[in-house]
C-alpha cells in the first residue's frame, strides 16, 4: 500500500513531518490523552521523527511537555469523577434493564488520596543512605578467617573440595 503524501505548509507534497498541521494536531492529540504512538499512527508519522523533533526543537519540546501535563490533568479529573461521583450502570433482570445503580471506584479513590497526600496515605518506606559502614581491617579479618579454615581443612575437619 502506497504511503499517503503529506502536504507542507505551502500545500505541496513534503517528506518532512515538521509542518504546522502535524505540530498542531499532534500536540492537540497528546493533550487529549493519546499516547505518542497513537498520535503518530493517526498522523501517519514515525515516532522516531517526532522524538527527533522533540530533542532538536526547544519550543516544541516545551509544548509537548505541556500537552502531556494537560492530558494527565484530564485523566486525573476522570479518575476523580469515577471515584467520587461514580458511574451509572444498568441493573438487568430477565434480559431487561430494571433500574440503574451508581458504582464508585474505591481503588481510584485510594490512588488519588495517595498521590495527593503521600505523607498521610502513601506507602511507608524509608532508606537510610547515610549508614556508617567501615571496611577498616576487613582484608586482615578475612585473611585470618581463611587461614583458620585452611588449618581446619589440613587437620581433616572440613570436607575436601570436589574439584
């Protein structure tokens, strides 16, 4: 299948992805929650070209990052809606909808609480990177222990190696 020709800003066919149309549409799609791969597929552009553009164009990189932040805000808003306001789901009996009930997501609520108040609801873990570890004399202590093992082995108090 032949690849569809992309039109440049001047309306003529172009091989570059760096057109205002691609830029505007890609950023809009990112802000709506599309993944980079999904937006690239819709626009018929390669991910590698878009990431190259991201690396090389500071303004585009800033707009991309802002679009991703906007999509995260949308997702957070939707998670809140499902957790706090709930979703309306049909109750079916004998193949017929008889009523509706509201379902809430405890998991999403917990996730939102953990993300917004880590100090209260977050997982507790602490790593002390300032531990005092001393290796002073370690080589000498190891040599002494190895000598003691060799002596025990020489007296037949340790099994021989299978080598």
